[in-house]
């Protein structure tokens, strides 16, 4: 694997930067305070555009006074810099002297002088500059016989910034220093900073949680690229983050993860995550703020021993302390603080336990890491059951507020220590994101607030994202990094999050390029699909190649390959003379151009044509023929060569205009099997009950009683929902079910439920079979139980289901669907999903789908499917093959096969959606995107009605 490959997408980096842009910034408060003070004084001073300048000055006979610019910074930077660590910035301290002693000053070897000495007497600086008596030079001449003695006067003054910069009376600032001195010492940022902190958490907690998950997954990717994360460790990390599941339940423990925030002697960390596999006891320790923050151990005991060894090093102890509340570090009355505890663990095991002290024996405390690390874990580090990074965010919020109370105290003056505390608090909020925003790396080492604030602005507004991402890939930082490599015999993972999109992805065009919008984390609650867009740049096309269609341009078919991707942009590959290379299709010129890794394009256009020397061979050659045909017909031939069946021009405004009749106003759910309705399913059901509370649509759940115990438990669970409007009907008591039981389709349904004595049951497949029979009998909107109905405010401001305001009409043989999507787990490329289907009762297309499912079941592959147990999700390759077979047998593949045969308008729009998934330039030469959107709203109204879930019940 390429270690220089990005570990996070540009969208992920931008999201984290946007979040960090709202962290509390006392420097901005200082700037605002100075600006307000200047306004009150009627002084034209803009803090960020007023420079505090240090000059070295020297009188030279025949040349007069010369001045060299030593350093300059904005007034805000200088003000902050005055309270840096002692000795860190002499310039800032001297600038503060200027502010506190007077408007002008000179500092020489003997001390402070108020005026500049000139050959003909003394004159104020402003007058000296105005009269041209001071000349700015690059270097001052030396003194002495050998000109090697540096004798000069130092001057500190304020100048308004200009371009080009001038140092004269027109830019020189004079003001009442005593008033400014009083203003400075009355500054009190305690209340301001705490209000900023509270406001940040009130408005940005959700973004902080998402950003923390992005950073965690980026760390997984970085260590996967460097070979120091095992496949088992990768799986544990992904399950902890919620982007991989071994079980349909949403809880972490249901997916085999014991997740906690680390505690030491009962002091909880705010951001160190301790993750253990509940079966194997494999343990990961996540220490954010390091280049390789994921440490992998065979068991929790090995993790504790490693942490104790790190405590032998004073610098590493200090690095560990930065992950805990400041108030927990010093000793308390009757209890040792973390500083002492870490030092004690570093000395474990003690060389001598009982030390003699005259005639009395004194017992030295034994700091046993196996006792102190995750001490009384259920009390001080309770297990995290659901969103790991929501818990992470809560801990960071509590820690930041506790640190603000402990470190920042109201004082009569702003002190050096106070500014350092503000810096410490802000950096602790930003530290978990060093991997994602590498521009923050220098800030982790700076000692001064001024440098930190300037650097933070630069990091968040970098102009070159590619360089920023490369910096993240290459930088090594932190004192607590995972060791390179893995133990002998341990298999390193090759999986990168984002390389293979999770969930159902809708191909769309954003800002003229193939992509997909950032989706909300909730609903659905599963973060896997929501995280995918932030890593889109890592996605790669699959191995499947688009099939050439009849009527294709044969030269294009031979020269250009379209590798299909799952909603992240199909890759066009062709050889323009220097080997296979990614391409863009330029629709306006009906030609191809090179596509570079950063997304930019080449200038040269290429066309596929016969080789001039060998007419039987096709090649991509530079486009030099001004008379070459470029027309809708030629573009149609090119698209067919790339596997897209469109006859251009397409009249998109004619799609979906046939008259129809409204479908019955009911939303139908199905629940089969012996499981409780829980997790994502129950959350979605609650959402839908609430959404339809004031709707004309009814919500009906067909609940199976084939397992009496499960039926009774579910009915008890559902009773409060029934009271709020949910209708529950016993599936097996319905008339349509009796008709279904007597039909030819029922044997397959029973096979799916019974699964060779229960070892190969697949309730998802049984539901696939049943939904078409329910719709054929009842009509309405079938909705998978993990799908979420959407709401919007009505004219009175009350939330109502969007289903009430969207026209849901269709001809007798029509279907109402959502837009085509891709799903890597199902091997599904740009296809209609079966999770939401609207139809009138008696629709013959539903019978055709049931017939096709039956025909596939009667094949040898279909007969074998319900006899072989479902492989565990841990066996990724076998589980992938299984879900792809499920898709072909009863899933979306069957629906799309019938649509292609019987519903030409839906077939055409699927081709349009497929085109949106291809890297195309000048898309408007093919289709009108506004007309495409209008056609989508008419043909596929369920896109506006509900959001697909991702419970992955298959």
C-alpha cells in the first residue's frame, strides 16, 4: 500500500476545519476589546492592521540616522505576546513597554529615552520620520576599527499597515498611553471565555462528535497504510466507531465491543479511548494527538503494562497528563493527584517496599498499574453502549468547562499565566484533530499565545488542501505513538475506510462533478453511511467493467474501459500513449482528456479512432480533425460504448407525465421471525409513528405470530406505539396471507423462514418475497421498518409528514420508488432499491416480480441458498458473496430486471442516474440538470418522502 495515500478526504478536512473555526478564541476577544477602546478614544486603530514595530537605529556621520526593521507584528499579536512565557519573545515584551510607558520610546544600552538624539538636538520620532531624518536600511553598519561591533538604539512604535509599507508620520500612531495602560489592566477575559466555551458546546457539540469520528477513522487509515494496525484491530476500531457491524443491533456490546474512556486511579480521561474485543480480549488504546494514536495489545493486561512503562519517562508522563482534567493533576488532601500516581506507576514494581526509618518501619505505597488503570471501571469508566464519539464529546465538554473553572480565575490584571491557560484550553479542544488538519501540528509545540493564534488562522484557511493532506500523511508527531510494525505472525490490515462506501449511496452531481451530499448522522443512527462522504476521495472503482451495448462506437469500446464504482464516480481508463490513465469524458467535444489525481484535467483532447498504420487497431489519438462529427448521435454511440443506454437528446420533461390515480393512503411495515423489534428498527418505527400523528396516512405493521413468544414480547413493546396511532395486524390472520399461502410463491417464503431447520434462515429474503404480495393485495406505500419518514413544517409551523404534501399517483402498472442508489455490500450498481415501493392494488408488475423471484429460486443456486448457513460478518469475503447472492435471488436485482423489461421511463431514468456516476465534463451537453431534477420529482416521489435506513438486516 502507498503510505503517501490520503487518509481522509477533502470534505472531511473541510468539515473539521469549519468546526475548529468556532472554538473559543480569546485573541479575537482581545482584538475586539482593543477596537472598542480605540473607538471610545476616537483613535483610528485597527488592531489586526496596526503594526507594533521594533527598529534598531544608529547614527552614521554623513548618512544620518539609519533604522533596520527587526520585527513587526499586529497590535493584537503584540498584546498577547506580552504575556508569553518569560524570555520567549523579547520583542513582544518591549512592545508592551511601549504600550505601558508611552507612545514613543527608544531603548539603548543605557535604558529608555523618550526621544531620538539627532546631530542638531533632540526631536520626537514622528517629526524625525516626517523630516526624512531617519532612513530605513536592510543592515546597519558595524562600529569599531573592524566594523564588527554592534552598537545601536532600539525603538518600538506603532504604525498603520500599508501596501507598500511606509514608516513615516503618515502611518505613525500616537495615543494616550496612560489610558491604554488602564484599559489593558482592566481586561477580564474570564467571563468572556467561559461564555464562548458554553456557546461553542451549545452549537458545535454535534460537529465536534462527527469530527472526532472522522479523526479516529483517519488514524485507522494512516496506520493501515503503515502496517501497524492488524486486521483484527481494524475490525475492532471500525465496530467501535459504528461503521462496521457484526450484528443488527446498534449497541457496541451487541457488536462485541467493550468501549470505555480510560481512567487512572479513578481519574477519567477526556479523550483516551480503551476498546476491547469482548471475545478475544484484543485491546486498542486510542491516544489522540499522536501521529500513530492506536496502540494494539493482546489483552487489557498488556495495555496496562505498556502504559506503566511509558510513565518511566518524564516527558511521556507530561504527555499523558494532557489528556486529563487539570484539577486532577496536583495532589489533594487525602488523595494523590495524577502527577504522583503516574510517577509511582513508572517506578513499579518497587525495589523496596518496607523502608526503615530509625526504629519505625514506614510502608511505601505500591502503585500497581494493574489495579490503578481502569480502576473500578464500571464506576469511573462506565461502558459506552452507543455512539462512542458522542460520549467522547461529552467528556471533552465536561473537561474543558472544568479546566476553565480551575485554570482561569478572576484577577485584577491579565497575567502571563492567564494567557497560557487560554492557549492550553483551546489547544486541548483542537489536539484530537492534528491528523486531519496538519496545519495544527506546529501549534502543538509553540510556547506563546500569539504564535498559536496566528498559526491557527493559517491552519484553518490553508490554500492548498493537497499539500495539507500530504502533510498529514508524512508528519510524525507526539510522544506516545504506536510502534512500527506488528508482532510476528499478526496480519496487518489492508482495509481503508472510505475505499469501499458503506450503505446506500445515491450518485449525484455536485458543483459539476460526480459525488454525493453529506448526509446527517441521524437518522439513521448508524454512522457508517454518514461518514462515507468525508472519505470520498479514497474511494476506488470496483473490478466490474461496464458492458458495451448494441449501437456502441466500436473504437471507444476498445480504447476506454469504464470501471464501475458504488456511487463515488465510475473510473474511465484509457491509454493515450503512456500507459493506462484515468480519463474524463468531455461531453461537449465528445472526446476524452486526462484526469489527474487532484481532480484537474489535461488540456489535450483525445478521440478513439483507427490507428493510421493498422486500421484493425483502435487507439486514443489527439483530436486534430476540425470536421469530426460531434452530435447527439455520436455522443449516444460513445455512451453505449461505456455501458449507458441513452438515445440523445432525451426529453426529460416528458418523463413521468402520464396520468395516474393516487395510491391508498397507508404506509405498510412487515416484521418476521423471532427477534425483538429493537435498536435502529425501533427508533425508525417511533419516528414514523410520530411523523404520521397528524397525517391522513395510516401506519400499519404486519406482525408475524409464527413464534408466539416473540409475538407476545413485541406486542407488549408496541402497545405504547399503538396508543399513539400505530395499527398492528397479525400477519397470518390476513386474507391476503391465506391467498399467499395457497400460491406457488409460498414454498420459497417458508424455505427462507425455516432455513434448513433454522441454520440458514433469512428473514430479509422472506420479507422480499412477501412485500410484493402485500402490495398487490392492499396497495399503498411499503416501507422497510428501518426507513425514516421525513417531516417538514406546515403553514402554521407544525411539523407534518412530507408524504402528505407530495403527489403519490401512478398508473395501474406503475411503481413509486426512490432514486437509484449503489450499495457495495449487495454488489448493487445504480439500481432502484426495494426498501420503499408504492403501488396500487392489483398491479401486474408486482406479479411479474414475484414470478421472477420464483424462477430464480427454482435454479440450483436458488435451491441451495436456504440450505447453507449465513457466514459470519467477520468473514468479509464469504459474507460479501452471500449478500450478493441474496440481492440476485430476491433483492433489488430482481426488481430492476423487471423494471428494465416493463417500465421504460424508469429504465431511462436509471440510465440517466448511471451517467451521473461517471466522471464527465460539460455534462450540460448531454442533459439539462434542472430538467433531470424535475423528472426525478415526478417519477420518483418517494425520494422526498422518506430516508433509507441501513440496519443491514440481511
